[in-house]
C-alpha cells in the first residue's frame, strides 16, 4: 500500500544509487534489468511500494516519459521508466533494483519471478542490433540502424564463403553457447553478414567495442547476459587487440574464454562472434582457434571475376569487372585490383 505522505527527494539524473547509499549507510547492491516490460509492471510495483517519487520528461504533446523511484521497504528500492506514457504503445524499461544486503534476496527473487511474465517479446518493432557502452550506471545498450542486404545474399559472396555462411546460420540457430570467427580482407562483407543474421535469427545482437573486453566479465555484463538469454555478442576489429603483438592480448582472450567457458557459461545462453580483418588464418589468436567453444571459422574470400560481374548485374550497375574483387568494390562500382605488368 502506498503512503503518499512520504516523498523521496531524488534528482532526475539518476542519483538513486547515491540516495540509497545514504539511506543504507553503505554502498548499495544494484541489479539492472535490460528487458522491456508491459505497463502492467507499473501497477504491480506500485502495489508493493510504500512511497513513490515520479518525474516526467515531456518532449512534445504526445511524447512523455515518466520515471519512477519506489521504496519497497527500508532496504529495497526500485526505479524504472515508462516510455511514451500517453501512448497506447507505451512500455516500461530501465528497471533497476537497489538493495542493502543478501538478506533482501528472497524478496527480490520473488519480484523478479513475478515480472518475468510481463516481459515484452522481441518483435519486429524492437531493434535486434545494438551497441554497448559502459557508463557510471553500468552496462547499457542502444539500438543501431541496420544496413540491409537483399533477402537473398547468394550474389554477394563467393561460392566458398556462402557455403560457410549457410552452415554458420544453421549452427547459430541451434547452438546455445559458442565462439564463431569471421576473417577476411576489409570490405568482403563480414559486418554486412551480421545485419543479415539479425533478420534470420530470433536473437539479440550486441556490438561491443573491443576496448571493453578488458572489463569482462564484470557484474553489469553478467546481469545483462542473464536477463537477455540467447544474446550474440559481436566483437569487431579483433585483429587490433587479439594478436600476439598487442600487450594486453592474453588478458582479452582470457576474459572472452571466461564468458564462454567460465562459471557464467552455466547460467547464460551466449554466442560470441569475433571479426578479424585479415586474409590469413595464422594471424588469428591460436588460443581462440583451439578453443573448445569454437563452432565455426568462416573465411571471407574475394569474389571471382564471374561472381563480381554477376553481383554487378544483379544490382544493375552496368559495370564490368576483371580479376578478383571485394564486395565493397563492386557495390561502389569500382575495381580496386589492377593488373600490373613487370618488365617487358
């Protein structure tokens, strides 16, 4: 039952953590929930609260977000945001629970179990492709725009690469945990394939900057993965950090292996795709290649002369290509590979 006589003076820039620290007399524990929920979760949590604080961000007449901070009891607080609160398509996200000690976990586990049924299923209106970043508040993601390929990608890749792509797609559909390695010259379509896989698989993809690998695995990342089962993490430009020439390579590789083979691997469904911009497999970290978690290694080879011209014809470019080409060279309508004669 809500006691409206109690007001919580919390600023809108998320000073909740500091506020709870002051109330608990010690650093609070924090659990972040990265799913979206139906607005019914608002009513459920309000019924459990004994005090509330609400702030509304109004962007225009039709768009207003309401942020709430609830006191469940003296040692548990919950914050969340109602997105587009005036719309029939409103939903709740950014749910966080602050608690004092392990003595509160029984109560928190009950709340967690109850709100599972209020999760919004991932659908076409939600972004399945996101990028991650670390803030003072923890691990967060935001959607990124997908670069769409045609539904049929046969013309975009070499025969050998396409065969491997089809195998990888089938494997990812039925594999809960594993490591995939994509390698090839820049511009051969490795990143474009991620966009295509987003359309083929009912999984959430999260691009993680390789500089964040050093922070793996921390509590915020663990909480995200537990709340977002069947996530595929994509690590791009791995040749810059997962190489013997990089001083922190061993740390980075160890952190990736902990996600795939450590204690966390028993409680989450997680696939990791690493992308290397190199044409040589022997330049890829040997530890990754020999990992027990490896499920596939895909080599993105150049398009042959016939394959280049077939793609050009498919895209109505009216360009004729000679020799082998990268996908990007054909898409831009230019041939980057030039024959050079030596001598007479």
